[in-house]
């Protein structure tokens, strides 16, 4: 079954909420030389069994660029969403990565997986995939 127009809008809205609500928070970082450091571009969003690639996303969200996450050596993560940006903190513990940001007044944490050159994050039931 294909998602309805309403569920697609919700998926894109969730990404926008995440993007616009990132703000700096605390956290320890691994620092220089960590494989997460660098710029990651979103390649697809998955909702259930429906995958939307970067080109489909740009057309559906009416944006000129896909979301980009930049992980700095100092532990900051910056999200650029078609010119709008926000920031938070990333950390690594025992090979597991996470980011911390604020959504409204609440601090949020999101686990990240690095797998075969991809960075994968689950957010509000959607799986966002990024590639360097």
C-alpha cells in the first residue's frame, strides 16, 4: 500500500521540524579523525515500505537542495535544510553515535548508525539515510 498524500506531508513535516529545531546542547565528542566528521547529504527517506530518493524528496518538498548534516571535530553538528540551518551536539561512546538537540523546549536524542558508508538515523518513525 502506498502512503497517502497526508502521510507524505507528515514525513516531510517531521524532517522540517527536526531541521528547524536543532539547537546546541551538551555532549562529549570523539574529536579529530573520527569517521563521522565531515559533510553528509541525505540520499533517501524511508517510511514503512516506501522509499523516497533525494530527487523525489526535492520535488515533493519543493526545495532546491536535500538536507545536509555537517559533523565538526569540536562536537557540533550543523543541519542545512535548503538554506535554513540549526545545530546540536554529536557524541560517540563505544562505537555508537548520537546527536542531541532541542525540539521546542524538550531535549531530544537520536541514535545514528554508520553502515557501509552510510549514516542512518530514525526520526519520528522515518528512516533518514545520509552519505558523505
